[in-house]
């Protein structure tokens, strides 16, 4: 696929924020012209579909500022660093945000939320063998926790009522995985 | 869910780029503390799962600079403006990037790629009744087009071999829709 490859000429660090780190690079296109590529560098993240023994998923209600709305999401969070194993991050975020621990974790693969302008990778997991404990949120984190049957969530996704991308992908993958295993 | 809502105190426009428009707002948290929220304003986008009469999906191979890799994706593109109907954008991007026109478009709902730090909404469609024509790409766009059976793509998604988020979500939704309709 060498006729599709773009090559970096130079890179400018535009902004270093709390969660966003923005770059603009000059690149050489496959046809010899030049262009600019703006993108975000992100540490990476993990998300979890926690399914209990009754087939319920532990989901979250969280206010998302860019949409000024409370969204339905699965537990998720950033890696502590590029080096943190994503399984550890998944178990930690599950525990902190919902209070649940999991005995079994099935890896559901990588999810690139916005490959056009961010290098973020979210690692997806299915968690089973759940044990309930206490929520332990960060200082500026406010999360409501609910239990919803997996089949109901799949219906809601098909009806367009669950909008978050990682939540749609990971729940549909968990559903198909559990049907076939 | 009023106990989850965050309120804007002030907003700073950090960067106006070609595809990215970055803001950092001071916000009032549900517990009365303040915090900062960094986010991108995006015009919105549309994506399409084009399925031909033999059950093949028209997919694309595109170099994605943030990953320095060629990814497998469905046809997609930005709206021309906030006001452009997303159905029009979906049909246009399908035509420009793959050359195909579609007789039937089924709406598969909204997809929020990164609700934590972007207000981008991608509208997902299933396209059938396809007619082939000529590709008509933008000047800095290089896209390879292939036909792959829908069932093969679902297998590849389940194996973790297709990473792009909108592609995973829209193909799994199209697959479940076609199974049930």
C-alpha cells in the first residue's frame, strides 16, 4: 500500500493541555504535494463491558461536557501511562467507577475512536465473574451506576438510543462473543 | 440527573485549525468545585456501509497519519456545514470516495466517537441498491477501494483485525439489521 503513505516533513506542538496534546505536521503526500495534518496525541484508554451472572450489564450515566448531556456508557478510563498494561487499567477503572471486581476478562480488541485526528486507542474487555464493592471516583468525576440486561442494551443500540461509540462497539462485540461461546 | 450536570463559567478558544477547533472551558462541578474541560468543536460527519446485491461491502484502505498505517474503513466524510442534511453528505462521500450511488439508505443512528473531548457526531447509514460509477477524490485524499463479504468483515471485527471505531460499530449494526429485516 505504498501508494497511500504520507511522510512527515516537520511537526509543530500546538498545545499541551490536561487531556489533549495537539500537533500540526507538514506531510508529503503520495502524489508529491504537501499538506498539513492536525492530530491529538493521547495516552490510550481501556473500557469494559461488565456482565453479571443474570446477564445484566453494569452501565454508567455520566455528564459529557461537549454534548451538555448525560450519556449511557460502559466503564472506561485513560491509562496511567503509555506503559501501563491495559488489562490493569480496565480492572482499575471498573473498580473505581462502579465498585465491581471481575474474575474473568476477555479481550475484545482495539478501538480507534477518531483515526483521522487522534492516535487514541481504547482497549475493549468483557468482564464476568463480578463481585460488588464500593465506588471510588476521582475528585472531579460524577458517575451514576445502573444494571441493564445485555439484550435491552443491544435493542437500545439498534434503535439509536445509545450514542457513545466505544459503548456501541464493545456491547455489540460482547453480545456476539457471548452468543458464540 | 441534575446531580451530574456541569455548568459553563467561561470559555477560551485555544486553536482554530483546518479540521480541529479547540476550546478550554472553566466549569462548575456538581459538588460546587471548579474544573477545566478541553474539547474540540467539529462540524459532524456521515459514514456508510454500502452492501451490494451479492452481500459484499465496499470498503476503503486509507492511510491514517496519527497511526502511520493504512486502515480498513467504510466510506465517510465531514458535513459541508452544520446545516447540510447528513443523508446528503453520506450519499456524496459514498459517490466521491468509491464511485457508487445507492438507491436505498437505512439510517443506523448516531455515533459519538469521543464524547469526553469532542462534540463530533457521525451519522451512520446502510446503503443498498448500489450502482457503480467513477471515484472523484479531493486533492489530498488517497483511497483504495475493495469488496469484502459482510460476514467476513464481521469475523475480522470479532478477531480484532478492524480497528476503526465507526467501521466496527456501523458494520455490526448493519449486520444485525440485515439479519432481522
